[in-house]
C-alpha cells in the first residue's frame, strides 16, 4: 500500500514538467520557426506555385473552345544585330479588334501541307483564311499559327490538340471548322491546299528564280525572330503582296488561262468561274484602291509589332535566306546536307516500271500520291524535271487504261500539259 502511494506521487510530479515542455516548444516554434518569410523566399515559393500550376494545366480542348484568348503574350523578337534587312512595322495585325462587316463575304482556306514526298501525313504547316469582302472591294488575310490550340480529338495530356494536328488526324472538314472558329469567320466556303512541290511550282510561275530559298524563308520559324507568329505573318504578307501586285493579270483571256492552270496544280474545290466571279465583283467595287485594300490579321490576337518585309524584292529574300543560314551554322546545323529528290522519285518510278506489264494497280498505288503532289516540281534542272514528268504520265495513263479507266488516263495528261503551259508563261518578277 505504501509502495503504490509512492508511485502515484512520482507520476504527479512528471505531468507539470511535461506540460511546461510543450509550452516552451510551442513558443520556440512560433518565435523562431514561424517567423515572416523574406521577400526572396516569397519569390521562390511563388515560382514553385506557378510551376505546379503549369504542370496541372493540360486541358487543351478547354483552351481551344474557350472564347478568351489563351495564347502566350510574349514572343521572341529579333535583336537589331540579328535582323538588319530593310522592313516596316505593322502594329495592327495582332490587335483583337474585330471589323464589323455586313456585306457578302467569301472565305477561302489556304493551307500549306507538311507532307513529305509520297506520304499522306498532311499536317497543316501554314494556315490562312483569305476573306473576300465583295461589297467593300477589300480583302482580309487571316493568318493562324500552326500550334494554336484546337480540338484534334486527342487525350488532353497528349499536348497534340493543336490546329496542325487537326488536319492530319480528323481530316479537312474538321480542320476547316476549327480554322473558321479561330479566325472568327462564320464558315469556310472554298479551300486551296498545297505541298512543298506545288508551292515551288507557284513560286516559279510568279517569277521567283530561287524557289527553294524563297520557300525556306517563308517557312522559317526561328531564323527571323517572332517564332510562329512572325512566320504566319510573313506568309500572310507574302500572299497580300502577290494579290496587290498581280491582281490585274488575272483579267481577260490570258487571266482565265492563268487561273485554270494554277488551279490544276493545286488541290482545291474552286473552279475557274468562281474565281473569275470573285475578281469581277472586287473590281466592280473599286479593288484595289490602295495598299490598305488588303490587310493581314493574326488570330488569335497577339500584341506585338510584326516586321513587314518586301517579298517581291529578291534581294530582300536573299538577305533573309542568308540570315537564316547564318543562324543554322551558329547552331551547328548541317545546311549543306541536301535531300536528293531526283534519286527518290527515280527509285519510285523504277519500281512502278517493274509492275507495269502485269500489275497496273500496283503502278497506280506507287505513283498516285507523288503525282498528286506534282513531286517533279522540286527538281530544279529543267531536263530532268521534264523527263520525270513525262515518265509519270506514260506509266500512270497506261495503268489506268489497263484498268479500263480511260477518263483517268486523259486526266493525267490534262494535268501535265496544263502545268507545262503554266510554267511556260510564267510572270517576270
């Protein structure tokens, strides 16, 4: 009994001491561990919070369907010592101002496809809407960067829900819906699509002597600063300058031939009569009254000053090409390594020739995509190009005849002869 009383006394002495220890520890934490954070520590914590937020923010489809502009507000711009080619500045192209127009509007999607020779990849590398405001005699060119968020129908975490992917995975119709939404037009009425070869053919028709370098300049995303926004603007500005410079050539009998031949080179649902009707209506309403008859807009809006280069001046194009190649060398990119287009096409033709006697469908399967791409237009040497183009015509038309499709055989030669006539009458730049 005495022992039990001693034990209780010991326990009673320990409890006040434990309570006092807890109070001291709490005071220490409050005074020393919970002191206000320094401004530097707050800055570090803020950066960490932003990083975590960005990591979680991967819902691209929500971004694509939101009515607000979700694009980045800052783009890389060229330093004065990097770009010293003569240029003007356009402060209006990226503004979110929407011009209210209630007259007749025809919207034509102009798309550059990043499809390699003989493939059907069809990523939309260049995206533009040429909007003809018929009753006002004006034209809007609405240029959209390829990586703009759009509904490609892919998983939200894939980072692939962007406009360039929509054309490749969901097809032309879905792509036109997304392009119209981003460009803020009601719908796309007509389309024009072209790959590398076709664009080089059109550049040659408009008098550009070095078509490969011109295409390199128009496709450059890093070499001229401004990332994809400046690149999209450069392409829109290039189209604008062609329209203003060559609009008068599209009239009369020679103009009708030029339109028909150009449409034969491109993938399009436009007809010669539709294009002529647009031209006639624009002219009836005074087009072009001046340089502001054609304007370029970037959508989604981007607050920046876009550089305006004169792409009709081949000296400017050459200077820009040199800037791009200089940057590539500084970044140790091999600019001398060239893709042998002739060898690739030659190999494909040789394989098709082996099947020509007994397997006409194999010939069609091997050559159809390259034929539709006008692949030979990437061959610079005239003699080699003519030889390759003729061989395409012979092998394909013969295969279609063996498959009892004479209308397709005739179409092959119509396309070839029309293209040859177009380039024979090319414009002097």
